[in-house]
């Protein structure tokens, strides 16, 4: 029994006993702190190596950031200048439109005045001729009867001058009548103005020496006028006192 105990003691504490490693116990937070420091140092070394590599390759982060800032400032400046230029261009376009509109109105006024001037010259020449030839015992006459196309399709403009040249002139009261001879799709037709639906006041006449008459009438756009006859009717008389025919000029 003693011999068996001795053998066990020799095995545990003798030369043949197993080796025992003595290790110092390190708390967990120290191990975590050490790992964190090593990780930070590794990341720092990696970033330094990366930055050195960029610098070696010719890339500078600070210069690139400065260039980007300058480009952003230049872009903002150009956007501001573009906005100012757009406003200036819009203002110039509005002024140009106003000037063109005013120029168009002025051109129209000049054209109208030129036409009126030509009519007045014709009237002057006519009256001078009438005065030189003396009074016409014929009474009421129609002069310079004209028919022209107007702005709209199928619309026509007419004008004429009615003169009373009796020696003892009295006020003439009557009306105007237009007889339009035209064709539509090859079919001849005649229409009289004013129609029943027209305002007859526009065709009334009242003058002592002369009266200039202007007006418009409408036909179908595909109608073709052959001739237009104007009749001057005196109130209370169904027979025209004067007539004249004209073609489309």
C-alpha cells in the first residue's frame, strides 16, 4: 500500500511528472483594448500607405479639393451671369416686339393715309373738272365706282362718289342699291344688297352737293363676280336716278 502511494507521488512530483505551464491571467478589457489599438494602428498605417501611394502617383487631395472649390465658385458665378443675361435678353425681346408692333401700326397708318391722300387728290381733280365744265343739268351722278377684294375670303369692299350738280341744289335723300352678278360652281346668279337681313341705314343717302360712300358685302368664297351695278334711288321714286357698273379690280 505504501509502495503504491510512493509511486503515485513520484509520478506527480518526480522527474517523470507532466510539465505544468504557468500563465499570467489578463483581464478581458485589457485584451479588447490591445486589439483595438492594434486595429487602429493597422488602419492608420494602411491610410498612410494609401496616401503616400496617391502622392507618388501625382494625386494631391488638398489640391483636388481646392480645384473643386474653385470650379464650384466659377459654376455659381456663371449661373448668376446667365440668369442676368436671360433677363436682359427677355427685356430686349419685349422691347423689340413693342417696336415691331409700333412699326407695323405706323406702316398701316401710313398706308391708310396714302390711300386717303390719293382719294382726296382724285376728288380734287374731279371737282376742278366739274367746276371748269359748268353745272350738269343731269342732276345726280355716280363717279369712281370701284369693287375690290377685302381681307376675308368672300368679302368685298366698294366705294363711290355721288355728286348732285344741279344749278338749284336741294338736299337729296334716297338710298343705295347694289346688284351683284356672279357665278358659283358654274351656275350664274344675281343678288341684291341690301338684303332683308341687312342694316339698311348703311345704304341711306343724304347730301346736298356730294357724298362719298364706302362699305362691304359678302359672297360665298367660291363665288366669281362678273359685274356689280350700283343704283341711286330717290325716296318715293322706284326708278333709279343714276346707275353705274364696275368689275372687280
